[in-house]
């Protein structure tokens, strides 16, 4: 059997794919659109065909493919059963994409995982968490994703809900009217995601007359908030502080449950860099009273490739069991 | 080598000990006082001597002892290093009770764990979580203890803080003045422990003139609160409801991090039985929106023996690795 692995990161718009060796060398990476006609029924066949085609183009024999890992944007069980994948369509509901993909790839081992968990594994293997085994990844993008890695392995959870920190309810007073995609209110995702930070900038501007460079912008983004905060804009500093305080509280909860060595912070918001880490640390450290040691904080390093790396790593580990 | 294991549950007042087979048959159990003279330096030698003496009395040869497990009331690392054990004394600080006990027992394998985690493992093995592999134990006693078991193993955490759910800050408004033992305010332990429930009964009585049978009691306990609530006393119902709402919120957080199959509720407060489980479930289920499935709830079954069983199981697993 070969030592080439396919890493597949299935998203709502595109599928990111890569071919890797078991020593983490990325041979090729590419993308295909996520075809949603037919409710998404073509997605898995498209992936299988694309892997075969790209292997051929790379001059790799199909027999060298030792396994494939698949990250999906939904809760997926250990056995590959997928309850629902809201971002794709009814064709990916109550089905088993892992078995389907394996079948289409000649029965090779395929392992599936939730996309956020899979990206976390990638960051542990070759990214911001390299060298650690107990890692929690926090992705601050359109939403807030999370992935818990303990002793080097994904904590998927009994219903695929492991690491779903974006839906921890952090604001029980529900001061705001907006309902989260999940149906609750006050979720971490509504506060600490790029969208949440931008929305809170609008709320802070509406609720006071304080001058701010943010008021000159047509449409405020999380990036604007952090840029202005770094430049000393008081209102922007307060927005960043408010939103990251809630993130730190959620991270303290995570530590009180699984106590990771390191948190790896990724997603668009993490482009704010060391300023962001310092701000989170300022709120996080004082909450941890039970031990002298505090979890480390680091930035994610693999960007959009984290899912490809993590998916490959998942099936490499499975094979080495 | 034999198949007899010693399970040791070291507490602030007494040490509970047991001799078990690897098939969970409890041959003998007993207790000794926790000797605190000398800051607790005699505790580990006392345990070793007591195991030897009881084996002799039971007619078991010392060579049949295959290992010992040790639960301690403090954060203990995988290698046995204990940072601090506040309930015992300075003689059990910055030391390694696991190595010490192994040395005193002729070098047999010894495995250490935090007492709450070890009790959780016991409940998974032979108690309320029997038949499950992803179990979170919640102990509502003087404090609130927690233990996270994933895939059958304790999640100790990188600094021994795994499962420390009692110190999740649940009330960020810090409406109350009292500071938790950990130094924070608003910890779950201050609300949902037996002590916390009793204190909240006093707060609720102070803050209104509502009649309640609790007002006739000299000193209200958590048991009084649940007895009165079961009998339909409105104020007692509200106290129980308030305290268990916060517990359910913390349990939702736990589910969003590790997504267990089942929560096992133990400790003195759990004597309120099915009424307690129903009340927690009423608050917990609506918070879980991401999956149709909800974690099961069950009562702990082993009582004070959970630590003995868990400690033995811990070293049995270690030996079978």
C-alpha cells in the first residue's frame, strides 16, 4: 500500500483538497466548487473524481493512495453518519459521506470529522500547536469554530458536538435581539466572531456619542475595529476589549473542562496578531485561579490549509492504530 | 504477578481504601484517619502500611498486589507530581505521592489522579455510568466536583485542572459578596453545592416575605430545600430551580466542549433523586440546540466507594496498556 493521503476540506462554497505524504509533505493542493444542485448529492462523487484526476496529473498511481480524510461542516459521528449539513443541502442529510467516499475510491480507509475539529488537528500537527498534544483551536471567522485535541486526537463527542464553543451562551441577559443560527441567543459566536465584533462596533456607536474613526466608515469590519484599537481609538479599544472578554471567559470554561496546554487562535480576526493574543491573555489569565500555570496562546499558522492537513492526519492516525 | 489491586481515596479527614480484583470484585474495604501532624508527611507511609496490614489480615500474599491507584484532593499531574493539596497540609505540596507510594510498596505500579476524576472513573466502571465510555460525573456535595471520562479514560488536563467544573464562573455579576475558596466569585460551587443551595435558601428568604416551611427551621440544609420543594413549597421550589438552572448551564458548556453520552450526578444533593434529575433536564435540554440528541442523566450509584473503584480501575488500565 502507498503512503499518499488525500486531505479534503468540504465547505459550503468550495472543496479544498490536497495530496500529502505521511510525513506532512504537501504534494499538491487545489480547489473545486461545492456543487449544490440536487441538494448536494454530487458533492462526494465530485470529490472522488477530482482526487483521481489530480493524482493522475501528478503522475501518482491510484494504488499509492493509502487513505482519505474528510472534514465536513456539520456534526459527523465516528462511524461517518452525518445528521445534517445545513450549509450544503438536503442531499447531505442523514447520510454517510465517509462510506460513500470510500466506496468511490475503491474501498480505501476514509475517516470523517467536523471541519473545525479537523482544522484543529491540522494546526496541532503542522501549525500553531506543533509540538503539543492537548490543543484547543479557536477560529474567529464568520462564526466561531472550535476544535478540541486531547493526547493528539480529536474529541468528536458522542453526538459530534465536541468543540462547538461558538454556541456556548455567554450573555444570558440576551441584551440583544438577534437570534443565533443555532436558535439560542447570546452565543459566543454572536460576540467574538468577525461578524459579532463588527455588529458590536455598530451597537457601541449607536449607544454613545463618543468620537471614533469607525464613524467615518461606510461599513465597519472586525479588521477596522482592531486597526483602530491598535491606533488608540478609545471606542474601538472598548469594542475589542468587550468582545475578547467574552472569548476569554469561554476559554476559561474550556480550560476547566479539558485543561489544554495551548489555545491556537485562527480565522480572519486572528490577523490582528499579537495585539489580539495580548488582549485575550489579559482577560483569560486572571480567571484561572486553580493552578499557577496558564494555557499558552498562539496564532494559527496554516490558514485555509489547516483542514487539508488535519483531514490527512486523521486518516494517517487511523491507519497507524 | 497477582491480580489484586489497591484503590485508595485520600480525603481531608479519612483515607478510604479497598482491595479489588481486576474484575471489580471488592474483597475488602476500610478506612484510616488522614494524619495531619507534620503537615501530612505521614499520610503516604500510613497508606502503604495499612494496605500491607489489611492484605495480611485477608490472607493475601504481598506478591499478589499488582498495583495501586491513588485519588488525591488536588491537581495531580500524569507523572504524579502534586502542586498543592490544600485540605491536607504543607507536607503534601510540591511532592510526588505516586512515586512515594510505589517506593513503599516494593516498586509496584501506582497511578495517581485527582479525587473527583477518579470517582468519575469509578462511576463509569461500576456505577451510574456503567456501559458508557464518555461520561461526565458531577458531584454536588460540600463543593461541586467534576470528572471527565472520554473513551474510558480520565481527562486529567495538562495542569491537572480537567473536570474542575465547580470553579466555572456562572454568575458574572457577582451579585453576592462571598468569595469562593478558589479566589473567584460566582463559581458554580457557590450556587449548586449543598452549601450553595442552603446559602441561596437564606438569600431567597431574606429577599422576600413569602411564606415557606423553610422559615421554621433553625438551620436550612440542601436536603430541606429539596424536601420542601418536592412537597410543593413555592420558595423552596424557586431556590432549587435557580441553583439547578446554573448547574444546567454549566453542563451545557461541558457538552459544547466534550459532548459526553451521559452525566452522572452524585454527592449528598443527589439524594433528591429523580426530582433532581428532572429539574436539571428541564433546564439542560433546551440549551442544546445543535443536535437532536441530548446527553442522558443518571444518578451516581457507588456513593463513597466510587473513589476506591476508580483508583483501582486507573491502575488496571495502566497495566493493560
